[in-house]
C-alpha cells in the first residue's frame, strides 16, 4: 500500500495504512467531519490533525484471556479472580492433559499484548510514552517488569505449549476450539477466529457458547484494568473522484453492516445495533475499493 500511496492511485476508500505518520494524513486522505459521524465513533482522535478527522475505526479491541469453557469444566476450574487462582487453575489444566496457555511465542506479534498489559497495570493510558524518560523501565517492580514476569512465570512453570520455537498460530486456533488448549491472552478479535477457523481446523462443531473471555488477573488485588484501542481505520482518498459516494460507502460499511461483528470487534460505531444482520459482500473486504 505504501507504493500505491506514492503513486497517488489507491482507490476511493481504504484501510488507513499505519505507515502514514499522523501529520501526513491530510496529504493522502479527506477529512470526514462533514459526514457528521465523527462524534459517534470511538478513538477518532487517533487520526486527528488540527481538529480534522481522517479515519473512522472498524472496531475496538480489548486485551484479555480467551478461554475454552469445556476445558475449564474438564479440569474442574472456574474463572480466576486473582493471579494466584490463575496459576492454580493453570496447573490443574495441565494435570488434566490440557495445555493451559498458548503463547504463540515464535510468531512474535502475539507478545505485543504484554506491552498493553503494562499499560493496564500502570493505569495510565500514556504509560509507554513515559518510559522514554525512565532510566530503568524494565525493573521488576515497574509495570513492564511485572507484565513480562507474567509471561516468564507461565513459561518457567511449564504452563504453556511445549514447542516455543515453531510458528503454530493457525494450528493454535484449532487447539483452542477443541479444548486441547484452554487459554490465550489476546484481543477480543481472536474469539471469532477460534469459533470459525479453529473449529474447522479441529474438525469440531463451531460453538460460540463454548468460548469465554475475562480480564487477566495480573496480581492478587482483585481489581484489574484492561488495555483497549481501535483496530484499523477507514479513510477516503484525497484523490478520489467520487468523494461523496466514497464517504457514503464508508458510512454504510461502518454504521449499517456487521463488519465489526464478523471480525470479532466491539463496534467502533457507538450506535450500532448489536443484532443487526447484514450480508457483507461489498468489495469483498479488500484493503481498498474503487467506486464508479
């Protein structure tokens, strides 16, 4: 997409590429404030320049523990309320022959949630920015140190998948769907992938009621924060020859279709009806679409 942006030919409506610096958004996209939609979406400030907004989010992610309810029942455990309970549950799951936690360590990107966990532990939305001025941001008693210790403890106590060197992201969806594995720590977007892709891979019936979700209890306080934020945004090209139609299409996609629910997001549109059932076929969800 970066190459297409450089040519000026990148369709009418598209995912907002994360490679575009915020201050350059006006060079590539049209402001969407004239649609009247901006106040009805979460996190629009992520794409704001001089009080103009250049994207609307597809949906919102919240990072937490996704779990297989049948696996929990087999091991005789319930949703933990403290870190001590979480570890005790994990050992019971292991004793029952179930992989307690899937890390997908070799894929590397799933580990980003531990940066988000540090934000949750700190209780400060701008925590990561503050680490730049901290001479020891990874100290054990600081949020990053506490977050990374969660992963370290799971690994050293043998509560994760045996193979930490192979990329098994796709296979792990099947483990979670079948109950071979009990938990992973990721965004809510991953739930639908377990239910659909994971069930197919494992050869089991898709069962949304069998997948649950809870905030990671990172200590024993009983009160926890979670990290959340927007997924990709949707923008309209500054070079569009059909700006009115393009904006109308973005309006339809984000406010009248169920794209956010298909992808497993909390809707970015605050007013979206939860039970809406639209069939989404427009442009087959490509990264950019040309309107005529």
